[in-house]
C-alpha cells in the first residue's frame, strides 16, 4: 500500500532498520528523517551526529537554516559511509533564477562538504518574483550532471506544481510542506498521489501547539503503548507522508524512529485527521517570502 520496503524497526542501538519509499525517479528515500531547523553551532553538529548514531539516515537542512556547515561536520563525525546517507538541502529565495540557482547550489554543496546532494528542493515558490520555473530548469540541469540525485520543491501549491509540470514536463520527486494533525493537507496529498509526487512533512508534530497533549492523541498512543509523538509519526507513515521530526534529546530521537512495529486502525487515522484546524505557521505559499 505504501511502497515501504522492510517492515519493522526496534529501538536497540545499532539495529534500527528504517523502511524506504521509492521516488518517481527510481531513487529511494528513508520513510522518516531528521529535521535540523534552528540547530546551529556545536549544538547542530552534535544533534546531527546523535541522529545518525540513533539510526536516522535522512538528514534535512536548507541554505536558509544557516547550518549546512554544521550538518556536514555532523555527517563526517558519524563516520558513516556516504552511500548510506540521504542528505536534503534547499535553495534560498535570494538564489532564485537560473544562474543564481546554480550558484546557490554550489554554496550549499561546499558548505556541506559533499560531492553530491541526494535531494535538492526549491524552498519556497516566491510567486511574486516569478522565477521558480527558471530555477526548476537549473535543478533539472544539476540532476542531469549528477550533482543531485533527486529534485523537488517545498511549500508549493497545486497551482505552482501544475505550472512547473506544464512548462517543463518534469514532475518533482518530492513536495515538502507543512503537515501535522492540525493541517493534514488532504487535497494536496491527493494531488501528489495522482502525479507520483512524494509528500514530505515539515513540523510533523506541530511542536508547541499542543497537538501532543490532545486527548485524542493521548488515548490512541495509550492504546498502542507508545508516546504521543510516536502515534502522530505513525499517522504520517500510514498516510504516505515522510515526516522529518527534530529533537535534541537522544532518547527521544530513538523513540521517534521506532514507529514501524505497530499500526493504527483506519478509525484512529480518521480521528487524528479530524483534529484539522488549518495552517499554524502563517506560511501561505502564495504570499510567504524568505530570502
């Protein structure tokens, strides 16, 4: 149903097996990842190394997070072979446009200290600038040159995606968007599914907005003897989304990964989806701008 390979993970050190999903370009992506937003300096390097030690293989960063160098250091500190890792970064708004995109990518790759990037995303569409199609052409070029394995977008709406596909004929492998129980992105996920685009979820636990304290989540997590965060991450997995939770705590890092040994019922999935309240972070892709 989900295109997941391998089915179970456990929380013992070094024995975590994470399923993967196959993207529309044939590459595979781990079914859960580690988000590095706001993790900077030594804290950032340590958190990335800890996440890799806990068993994460997908690490998500962005030029705008100003921590690509720290992420690169964390990767090197882990001692893991490059082919076991899946590294995502994103194009900043200031680098929209064909030539600037190539320049922005080069800066990111240098900061990370990597020969290639597994997944490169346009971070925001910035429709006012009207340069995202031009940037997409540059991403296609980077992919064709082997500098990027897979290309995608972040925070794109159905209209933005349609335009990209209509004007270039190239379908993004991934669209990374705000998604959590308060904002389930049902219509957009259906559009993604119809076009073979993988949904990736930023802020999957909607940190700081009380979702994990919701009685519905509490009851469901209790029924499965898991944490509220595990219940929400399992909801993502069963809906076909790839969540990228962030945590600075070693024990929570491992716990968040251990979501492949239980299954929510259809009724429980619906209950969690029923917590819908709308966008929490004010990031409307038609108007939000980051440079």
